[in-house]
C-alpha cells in the first residue's frame, strides 16, 4: 500500500562525534571513511543495524537504489527498521551503479534482478540533511488527459513549495539540494520552473528522475516516511566545514551543425511537431525538416538518427535531449526529456562513451583535493546505448562511486543521456577553489533565465509569425488593389457593352415601330387590291355571260337569215337584243375600266409603300452596319476582356490562397498561444 501524505517532511541534524567504523559486506567495494557502500539484495542479506552506526552517531543520510523488480514498499520498510531515525531516501532504478575494480561501475540489470545498493553518508561529511516531499500535480498528465494549463500547474507547485521550509541556512558554497522526481511524471521542467519561481532556494538542484521497468508505467520514491508517486523528494544537504562538494556532468556528444527552433511542442506528451524556418519565416513539420537536413526519406530517418541526439545550449553548456520515437503519420518526434516551444534544438552525434567519460572526470578532478566519494545519476540511455562497452567502465573514479540509472537527470534544469555527479572533497585548511560553485549565483541566473528565455523565444517566434501574417495581409491588400483596377477595366468594357445593348434595343424599337406602320399600310392596300380584283372577277363573269348570249344570238340570227320571209321581224328582235347586249357590254366595260383603274391606283400606292419599305430597310441596314461596327468594337476588346478576366481570375485565386494561408496562420498562432500556457 502506498501512502500519499504530500506535506510530510523529516529533518535530522547530525554532528560527528567519533571515528568511523568499517564493515565487510556481501561484495568487496571500495572503502571510504566518509561514505559506506553496501551492495545487497531486497532481504538485506548480511546487512545489520551496526552498518549504520558511526560510533554512536547515526548516518546523516542513507541513499538506497532499489531494483524495480522487488517489492519496493516492503524493502523500504525493512530498510527503515535497520536505519532507525536517520533520513532515508530510496528510489527505484533502471539499473544500479556501484564502482568495483573488477566488475566495473555498472551492475548487471538483466532479467528480474534482485539488487539493492546503499550509500551511507557519515555525519562528518554531511553535517545537516533535511528531506521533503513535494506533490507535482501531474495526475492529469499521468491519466493521459492533461487539464491544467502550464501556469496553473507551475503555480500549484509553487504553492506546495511554500511548505518546504528548511531550517538550515542555504549557502550555495556548502549547500545543495539532492532532488529525485517521479520518473514517469513528465514534470521535471514544471517542477524546476516552480522552484525558480518560488525564489526561496538559492542553491543547485541536482539529482535524477526515478528509474523503473522499461514499460515506463511506474516509478517509486521513498522520503523516509512513505512511498510516493507523482512527487519530488528533496534533500537539502549541507557539507561539513572542512569538506567541500562539487558537481559535474558528462555526455558523449558533439555538435554537427544543424539546429531547429521549436515552435509547436507539447510538454505534457514531450512531443515536437513543428519548427521555425527563419529563412522563409514559416512553420514546417519537424520530421520533414529533419529529412531535408539529413537528406533522407522518412523511411530512413530513424536509421539516420542512430547514435545521435539533440541538445540545448545555455551559455556554451550543452544539455542533451534524446529522441524516444517518431510518429510519421502525425510527423511528431517524442523525447525522453522536456522540450518546449522556443527551445533551439541542436543536432548532436555520439563520441566514444568510455573515453569521453574518462576525459571529463580527469578534467573535473584536476587541481582538486583528495576525492572522498561520488553520488551518480546516470541516464538509462547511456547504459542501453553502450552495452558492449559497459564492461570497460572501470577505475574511472579514484574513490567510491555509487548511484543509479535514471529516467532523466537534473542539473539545474532537466537533461537526459547525461551523467551528473556530486563529488565530495576533503579540503582541511587549504584554499579550495571551484569555478562552478564559487560563481554559482551566475549559474543560478542562467538556470532561471532558461525558463524566461524560452518564454521570450516563444514570444519572439510568435511575433515573427505574426509579422509574416501582417506582411501577407499587406501583400494581399496590394492584390486587392490590382483586382479593383481590373474590375474598373471590366466596368469600362461593361459600359461599351451597355452602349451596344442600348443601340440595339433602340434599333429594335425603331424597326418594330416602322415595321408595324408600314406593314399595316401594306396590309390595307393589299386588302383594297383584293377587293378590286374581286370586282374584276365579277365583271369578267358578266362579260363571260354576255359573250355566251351574243354567241347564241349570232347563231339565231344566222338561222333566221336563212329563212328570209319573215326574217325582218326576227332580225328586229335580234337587233334589239344585240343593242341591249352591246349596251350591257359597254356598261360592263366601264365597270371593268373603273376596276382596273382602282387596281392601277392600288398598285401605284403599293409601289410607294414598297419603296418606303425599301428605304426603311436601307436605313435599318445602316443601323445594323453601325451595330456591326459596335460589335466589332466588342471583338476588338475581346482579347483585352479575356486577359483582364484571366488576370482577375488568377489574382482572385492568389488572393483566396493567401487568405487561406492567413487563416491557417492565424489559427496556428492561436493554437501556439494556447499551448504556450499548457
């Protein structure tokens, strides 16, 4: 059962009173009068309470590095019973470190190993130690559904730090804070930002993230009173007056010339999606940028990154950020360490692991007094990436070196794939000089400024992107002006077309009016002509009848003439009939002449109308000639119209594309603004 009393603290002050006693343990380990090193198992085989007795004085601090494959709570309880009232800090590991001249520094971590390494500090080395546990407020992150904004999370951590009130005086020259953080909390940077925001602890925070099984589900810490998750455990440590401490870090990487300014990062997931391309003032996917820089296809990116990592630089010092994985579908890169928007990620390549570590240790120890012992925090990635050479990690330190493989390291800020070390020296009355510790206020300011600088970098990038959006708006306003010019030209063309339309409508009306009048007159005259022709047909019918009668009478007269005699009387009758017929014929002819006259008059009038119609058609033809000329104007303008409309279409498409880009940029900026507070 795990207890979570967030605010409990333990304080023990010890002053050395007697010489130290040494004890033989399970395995031979280097001996120091100031730090006892015990390598045992979860049952503490061969370990007794006397191992924690310094001639009547309790140890000032007991560090326990415990395999993740044992019952952590039971092991810590058993250890506490052995230790008594001395402060104890225990952490699960991803492997233990215990320097052995024969076996080397790295303990075996294969299978379900059962290993516990103890580091017991003499009160003559560490004069005061106070232990606190601080909640990280990361339960939402652990659940996979982050809910707190960045500032809210940091503010809660700051609030929790108000309960951390060490009674020892904090002087960075003799005081440091040994810090262990839940290794799967993804909250190391939040915590350190809270520490600096609290502005109450002017000393170096150094340590690591608890290790564990490589399923990364759980890690555990013990603060001397309870087992905790989602916490940081702090030990404020003051070294004895004639002793000094110093710190170092080592990583086997060097720059290779590429760097990437992070724009889109999720600190809760430790992912980076996009970086800032300063040359184009735009945001590009991180995976695409990496492929371009390394000149590989996405399928070859993971291989290209083998033996490589990233780092951030603070005033010439590199702090490593290692890649955990790549999601090619979302083009995101996941890191083992916190990466934030505004970080400038520098691409690094690995150097020789053992050689680099030896050279860094030798440089660190140069001109320093005798080394008493070392507490190590070593990234699990250093173990996993260099398995074939771990056996060569022997005799690197000239004094007992103990620690564990972590899920991340702290050296003022969160780092990984790094070795951090706290080393202790006996100075006596000598004048001890240490550039890092003696100038720690400057180093402290660098760590504080790291978080401020990240925020400023984020703001600067956002401002550059906003500037790009503003420039884009300005450019597209210019395009809008061009579109207005084209629209004006199209409007002029529209005027020409309106004129033509008006002319054609006018012509049509004139034609309609003229056609209606002339057509009506023509219709009337043709009606008159039809009537006259009807009369003519009647006259002709009468004449036809008369002709028939005349023929008959002529026949009768011929007959009568043949008879003689009484022919006179018959001829008289015939003559009368002929006379009457002649009279009728004359009358009929008169009517015929009149009808023909009417026809002639009608035809004359019809001819006039036709002439008028002809003239009208001639005028209309002229009007149509004018219309054709106007239409030809249209054809003459058609090329210009087409070019104008094509230009307008192209500019409209460009304008639309620009607006889409600006909308995307604005949406992205809003998202970045929101994530800046995550």
